[in-house]
């Protein structure tokens, strides 16, 4: 087993750290900052992260003997060897998580549904605790958000309003010109038509503003 001990995780040379989705601080002892780098265990942790394709929230990894005693850990805990990890299920479905962890080589499993995490370690093969209840529906974050129906989108509504208002403004301008030149009998209406044209222009600008805001908001939510 390849292990390297550091009195503090800040002492780990950057060039020696080869697990891109994790940092020394995440794997170090929460109570002392000490770190035992267990390469086979970290290789499996990285393999699990790659297989699942989304972040792993590590609640506990290496524990120094003094910290393990302080938190009431088992006297022969795999955390003391840097060979165990407690992973939060906040963003994972426990069932596929467990299956993936077994596939990459983890052998020991502890289930803590009340605390919301699963313990995995290098073995020996064993398990304890009560499994998480099976979810009736797929985990929400694993289902891509439905794309907004184009006909109902705010962008289309805003763009439609802008288009209608622009057309209305143009129509009023044409009508104003025609009336001014050919309908002398109703010339008193021309000033009111000019006002109506500016109303349409204002509506057009408002519609454009709604369309731009909706597009930016959808982009922020990943709905493009």
C-alpha cells in the first residue's frame, strides 16, 4: 500500500497531487489538518467520481488518531489508514451510488440515512447500517430540466409584442400621412394619430425589453 503522511495538508507538494476532483484539504483530518495520502483509496475515489459524473461531497476522509478518538470512531477505523470516505447523499441517489462504488472496488459499506451519508472503504468486504429508503422517482438533479415550449416562451411573447407594436406604429404613420394629404375633412384627428403612434412605439420597446430579459434569465438558468 502506497501511503504518505503530512503533518498538515498544506505541506503536500502540488506536483504530487494527482486527483483532479479533490483537494488535500478535503481529504485531510477535519480536526487537526494532518493528512495521510492513501493512493489506492484515492484512486478508487477518483474513479467513483468519474463514473458518477458529478461531485462527491466528502464529509470525512483521513482521521488522525486523536481526532478519531474525539469523534468516537472505531478503534480500528479505516479512516485511520486514509482508506475510508464518508460521502453525503445530498446530490446522489444511494442505490446507483452504491452500485458504482462496488464497481470501482470499494468493499466496506456503512449506511447512515439519518445523517445522510454512506461510508465506503477498501475492505474487508462487509456492510452495516440500514439502507436508504428507495426513492419513488428519479433523483431530481439527474433529470435534465425540460426545455421551455417555444410557443409559450417568454422570449416569444416579448418578441411577438414588439413585432405587433412595431407593425402598429408603422401602420399609424402610413395612415397619418394618407389622412394628412387626402382627407382634409378629418385633419383634426391627425395629432391624435401621432400620439397613438408613439404609444405603439412604447409598447414595442417594452416588448423588446421583455424578450431580452427573458433570454438572459433563461441563459442563467441553463435553459438555452
